[in-house]
C-alpha cells in the first residue's frame, strides 16, 4: 500500500518506446515538469503525447521531449506557442491531432469511466468531423468522439499520502484528476508527501487511481501565485 518512490527514475521505471503518455496541466500550471524532464533523460521514443497544449520553452517540459525527437504524435487543444512544435510540424516530423478542449476533457473522462464513445455538437460541420460518425438528434448534428485512454499519465498534485490519495491547490487541479483515472499507470509528483492519511474531505483523486507518487520540492510561493493568476 506504500506507493511512494524516492527518485524520478524509480517513479518512471518501465515506460517503453511507443507509449501513449498523458501529461497534466493547463499551460504551465499543474504541469509535472520534473517528471517530464526526467522522462526526456530516460529517452523512450515514438511517444504519443496527450496534453492541453504543446508547451513553450524548449528547455523543459513537452517541448524538451519533442526537441529530442521522442514524440511521434501530439494530441492537444492548443499547439500554438511552441516554436519547437511549429518547426517539427512544418518539417513533417511530428503528427498533430487537434481536439477542442471540452471534447478532450470528456474523451479522457470517458476512458476513465469505461465509456467507449459519446456524441457532441462541438466540431459538427467543421473539418474536425472528417472521418467520424455523425448523427442527428432533435434536428441537430452531432459528432461521435471515442474515449481517449493512455498507457501512462504523468500528473501533478499539491499534496499526497503514501496510499496515493491526492489534493490540489487552486487551478493546479485542471486536467490532472481526470487524467489520473484514464491511464494504465498513473504517476504523480507532489509538493507535500505525507506519512499520515490526507483528510478525507480534502481528497480529490482517490489513491485507487494512482500507482506511484514522488515528492518534488519547489518554490511554494511562486507556484501558489501562478495558480491564482491562471
């Protein structure tokens, strides 16, 4: 029942070439950069990354993975802002699947809930419905979207306990809880790692969804300020 790991390498053990990897966060807030940077050092190749965005600075996070040639495809809502992604995409060296943000969240949630697909009016009548099943309900056109599971979810929480229960701080919550439910292997970095159980009323992600947890200390004041501004 003790899910604590004592190094990033230990937490990431077993991630192989070709893995589908979810990465939590909304912009830079709540993004598990320590885990992502450690994954870049380990170097599994041919990855499919599922995230809200494609990142910004090439020195850290998702752009670091792309810059090292480790990412075959990215599934996200906002690829703009990353010069690394832009150069790779224009050169035909990376695949892109754009998914509207609400649809992305629901596809991930459905994967965690065991729901194979759902219908949404988002993207109906646009290029994003190409190749997808459509149906009409009550006179309105809907697009069928499939659930989006992953092999691995890399997420960040504010606090966790040895059983893997997690709580979040402000907008650092974002995609992290839903991604925790949708992967075969969920790995979380936390700022506070407790020996005692978290207060049950503070738990957002139950430990049943978390396989490994590792503490990554950071500038708490800076992180809290960033989450309040996001």
